[in-house]
C-alpha cells in the first residue's frame, strides 16, 4: 500500500462514511504463526482501512498523536493523578 493510499484511508470522515462499506474487526483473523511484518500486511489487507472500521457494529476511527509518550505512559500518569 502506498503512502498516498494510507493517507486517503486515514482522512476518511467518520461522519460521512457508509458503515456498510466497513469491515467489522471481529471478522478479521490473523495467523499468529506468520512473521510480524506479514501479520501486519494480512491485517491491513483484511480490515481494508486500519483507520476506520466497525467494532461490533460501531464505527471506529483511529488516529495517532505525534508524541513520544506511549499509551502506557499516559495511563500511568492518569492513574497517578487519581
């Protein structure tokens, strides 16, 4: 998949996307015996759009911040703030 294709998939407007065109995450099955790179390729191929898909019928839009903190760092900071 080219960078241009990935950008187009990333920029899908969740408010305008037709849910019937999306793949439900539960239908994607990854062969865990494959090498990591091939598992990633398989997932992207099967989910069609790794940025916008269905999860049990709910449209999900994934985005990533350009920051150095991991999700674990953020969760730990949140727990400490409680």
